[in-house]
């Protein structure tokens, strides 16, 4: 896959790989994307996907999709399927390289037996709470478990009986026998296996009542798959000594090299699956694919293209520095993509009727308009134009602020792709609110400037008779602060109350009559929109993807 606009930039991980290939340490690289299927993927995961799949492509290697599915309580098939969908949507393919850590449960069990045999693991009868109090702190060493010196035979027997289901949940665990005084708490005899009865695992069903921990499973799974470069985020740096310990002490075929990079954090949003799960389960949003969510499913429904998300991921780069990326970076990636490809259309979101008194009743003419200002190959369409049209309420001001260039009583404005129009009269309802306008057009101004005067403003419009009624959903950032939840705040109190607005009386130009979900357009002077799956043939629903650049408004208004 290539993004013409964004050739991949180099970074420290690419340089390590180049060196490993140059030195002959590896002849081919193998990477993987290893999600836990306990939620939908977010844009942070996209960074990891683009990195892992992108490196494999760039260096002619392979990239596996592997589900690290060690926690059946929180995982399910919906998540497994959505993750595969999202990776495909981003434009990547694992071919036949789809794996589940649960495929290795039998092997992992065998390696645990190997560790016990070497005196490197033991069955411990401390409760979870006791294990915690024995662990010590950053400044104090831990205390050894009284069960640490059980014989190999006793450990083998107890471990087999754990598997056979003889013990209740929480009564016994298998722990690594490493070092209770290690300055790295991860090395203080971490738990490798827990008993969990009666949980149906989405892959293995009820076959197991003994589950390996993530920290034990993840490095060994990488090694079993022959991963050369195991790329992960910085929070796993402290786990690397434990991962290396596991791999060094069991009979796996190779030793992957783990390299950490910084997570993506994005302004005005949250990026942890736990928080995103709360947003969904507490109904702060309408689902995982709510267009305000930073999930891939949300971005997709919002109208982002796979190319824009990939290009964003290339632009932010890969480093070890903690950062908070500006929303503007993401928005400019989608604007760049859609500016080049989206067909231009006119849509009036807040309609105000205008009767053109010098256009005859029943008269309709067809005006030709280009689909794209810069790309003639995208063709033209016809715009019907008759006696009654709609313009946007915001384009008319009775008491215009200084510099207002659009329609005012007695003033002129150009109707985009059509004539210059003058507002002759304002019609009001009983309360004095503006009901409609009476106006007239200058017939000599189609495609040319009016004689003897300058008309600066250009506004969009739709023919009232043939316009298509539609619902338009406007979205804004989900949170009103750049780093929700920081400084002890509850992110729930920081949700932007104006992040979602429905405009249900919109009118679209007739070329938008039979749009299908997923089609994207630029509504001139408004922004980029995508047709939502909630649309019906009678009533399209469109989502705002992103507004236009500010400079566009300035130069065109
Ligand atoms: P979260 O912290 O959001 O719950 P996670 O790290 O638990 O996410 P996993 O399913 O374990 O989610 O992640 C799969 C891969 O994606 C991991 O290699 C992880 O390092 C990477 N990843 C997760 N979040 C980000 C992020 N914000 N930026 C970059 N990579 C990420
Ligand atoms: Mg994780």
C-alpha cells in the first residue's frame, strides 16, 4: 500500500531493522499486531498497526495478527471480529497469519512444567491479597512466599491437579521463582497461572480452568511465532526483563527483540480501552462506532478514509517521547485526502426560503456546475433552478456586523453556480421572526460579473421544489478540555455538551437524491460529509466528517 502524499519516514525502529538485516542477524523480519480482544480498536492501535504491518511491507517480511486472549472474562467474539474488520479496513492483510495465544495453551502449559522441573516455578497457596502484601514496594524488598521451596515433585503434582480442576478459584497459583528483592517489581515471583472455573473462553470454551497470565503468554507467543522485532508501547519497558526471563528459560525456537515506542495520545479524547468501554456502557456515547469516538469504527462512521488514518500515523512518527498530538493533525490528514477526491455539492443545513419574484411560476432551468474545482475529470452535474430556493439562515443578516459580505436587505450576493441576487423584501411572521425573503436575480450575471458594480459575497443554495429533505448530524470534539481526566478530574464532567447536534430539516441538491451509505461529499462552504448507514432511500442522513479550512471560508465568502 502506498500513500502518495506520505512516504514513510525513517525512525529508530526502522534503523534497528535495517542494521539487523545489514549485519545478517536476520534475513527476513517478522512482526505482529497483538491486541487483547477486550474492546474495539482505537486510533492508538492504528499507530501500532501501521507500524507493524508497514515495516513488514517495507522490508518484505511478515506481520501476524495475534489475539492475546488470556482474559476470557473481558473478551468476546464481537471484539475479535471488529478488530479483524478494522485491520482490513485500514488496508492491511495478515493473509493466513491469524493466531490466538489460546492456540498455545497446551504448549504454554508444557513450558510451565519445564520451569517447575528446573526449579524456576512453584505452586503458591497465598491468596491474591497475601501475594500483594508480600510483594513489597518500590523502596522495600518483597518477602518470600512460605511455599517457595516446595519440591519439584510436589509442584508438578499440584500443578497437574490445578489443571484437573481440583482447586477452587484463587486457592493456588503458579508463580515464577525469580527474585523477591529485585528492584523491578515485575520480577518478584510474578503469577504465571490462575484458576478460573466456569468461564467460557471464546476460542477454547470450557476446555481449561487454568489460565496463563498475559505477561507469561505474550513473550512466549511471540517466540513461538518467530517474531524478530516485538514492538510495543513504553509501559511494557519494565516488563521486558520478565519477558526475557521467560524466553530464556523455556525451550522456544528464538528470542524476539522487544523495542518500545511511545503511545499515541490525542487531544480532546481518551485513548484507553477501559475508559472507552465506560463511555459506551454508561451511554455517554451511542456505541463503539459513535462518530465522536476515537475508535477505528467511530472514525470510519465519521467519514475518515483508511488513507487519511494511515497518513496521520506516518506524520506523527515513531519515537520514545511522551506526547499529546493535536486534533488539527488528524483533521488536516482527512482534509487533504477529501479535498482531492470529494465531489462538491450544495446543501442548505438551516433553510430560509427565498422567492425570486422575477422568475416565472413553474419555470425551471438546468444550470451546469463542476463537481470539483481543481479536477475536471470529475465532471459536471446539473442544478435545477426555479422561482423558489433555499439559502442558509446564517447567510442573511438584517443587522450585519462589520465586514459581513453575504446577503443583507437591499444588498446583492452571488448564488454559487448561478446568478447574482438582490434581497428586496423581508417577510415576517406574527412574532416578527424572518419567515422568508423576496428577491430578484440579474439575468446578465450567469458566469460573468455584473455591469458597473462589484458583488463580493458568494452563497450556496438549493432549489426548493426539487431539493431533497435530509438529516444532517454535526459532530464536534467529545471533550471540552485537551487532556480529559488529567489533574484528578472526572472525565465525565468534561464531556462537551455540544459535541452532537442533529439538524433535521436540511435540504440537499437533487444530485444527492439516491446516495448510498459510505459515500462522501464536500458540501460547499460547510465541510466534508459522509452518508450514514441510518439513511433510508426516502431520507438520507449525513455525518459531518470535518469542517473546511478556515482559509477557504475567508477566500471564498
Ligand atoms: P488500552 O491501554 O487502550 O486498553 P492496550 O494496550 O491494553 O490498550 P492492546 O489490545 O493490548 O491494548 O494493544 C495492542 C497493541 O496496540 C499493543 O502492542 C499496544 O502496545 C498497542 N497500543 C495500544 N494503545 C496504543 C496507543 N495509544 N498508541 C500506540 N500503540 C498502542
Ligand atoms: Mg494491553
